[in-house]
C-alpha cells in the first residue's frame, strides 16, 4: 500500500492502492481499476462526467510536430526549470494538468532520470480527454494517468508540490486548492508573438502588443522567462502549427491552402514560462 495524494471522487476519502491488482480503493469501498487503455477513471460513481476529446487528426498533427523537435528550446528550458524545482526536495508530487499525450512530461522526466533526480518525484497526469490519455499510455508515459473532471480533481487539499500547465490555460481554483502552501505552478503560454508570420495571415490587421497575462488573485509570479526562437518549417508543418493553435478556427479553407503551399523560414516561436506561487 502506498500513500498517495489521491482522494476518492465519490466520497473524498483518501485512496489506497492494492498491491497486487494496482486497483485504487477508499475506506468506503469505492473501487477504481486501471483500465486496459492505461489510465484510472477517477470519476463519481454513476455520475456523468463532461469530457472533451481531441480529434484524431488534431492529435496526430500535434504529436508529429512535437516529436519533430520544433519546440526543443522550450523543452530544454523546462527541463532545467523542473530540475531546479525538484532538486534537494525529499518527495515531490508533480501533477501535469491537461497532460494531453504527455509529450512534455515524458521529455522532462527522462531528463530528470538522466540527472539521477527522478527517484523522489511522483508524476501524475490528469485530463478530461480519454483519447489523449490513451495516447499518453501508448507512448509509455511515466506518469500515473487519470481521467477526471477538471472541476473536481481527485487530489487532496495541499497535496501537490508542482502543477504544470504546458498546454492549457489556468482556470478556476482547483489547481490552487490541491497545491501545497509552498508549492509552485508552472504555466507555459504562447506569447502574443508566437507563430507571428502565420498569425499575420490569419489576422491581417495584427499589431504587436506588450506582455499581458491574467493570473488568478491568490497567485503571484515567482519567476518569469521568455523563450524565443526561430524555426524553419515546411508548409505541412506550418499547417500543423496553425491547427494546434488557439486561432485555428479563424482560418478558412482558402487560407489553410495558402499556408500549406509555402514553407516559412525563420518562423517566430515565443513562449512565456511563468512560475507562480501562492500569496
Ligand atoms: Zn469513496
């Protein structure tokens, strides 16, 4: 039996793990097995959980892009950051919120292993998209993968040391509720300039804006870093980047065709990497 930060989604009592079956259970005998698809569905018994799903095409495009290493400078920055946040800590619970296929977590975790800095780190990946979790499991994510409603995460109050949001905005209070008092939230956000040359085609009247970010009231910025780099991409890659961006919906077929037809040299990529702490 191991001590975990997990709580029962039905009655909120601590969850224990059964050694032999790896199933999770609480003292009120609610039981949750790991599915063959590689994740635990930690959702209220008999409740309907809203779930999102990522289209297979979107997920493929994203996987293909990330695995081609286009965002390597960002990944390198995150590796060093997570190394510094986990070094000299006895036990670190790291939750990757909306973990997607787990690309960033897997890259960073492998790096921590190479630095002999992973033994004290327990990793959890949570998502409300079951197909993303299945993809993460197929890619042999080192994290314990959990399907959950994002409005009620199955973690105890003050139980998590680090919450990472690599590809999701911070919404609501759940990430803060589960965070330890001295915990940190790592938030990665594409900056206004990210994918600039593609964005210019989508929004013809685009102007540069200064840094602006909305942070929940109970948090403040501990550290902040801007990761900026240029990449050369083929038309196919440019289209993949457009498809995985928040402004994809604005591009009509004609524009998509134009973007696919032309490679871009020196495409600007820029991310703000914020470490947030509780006030
Ligand atoms: Zn229970």
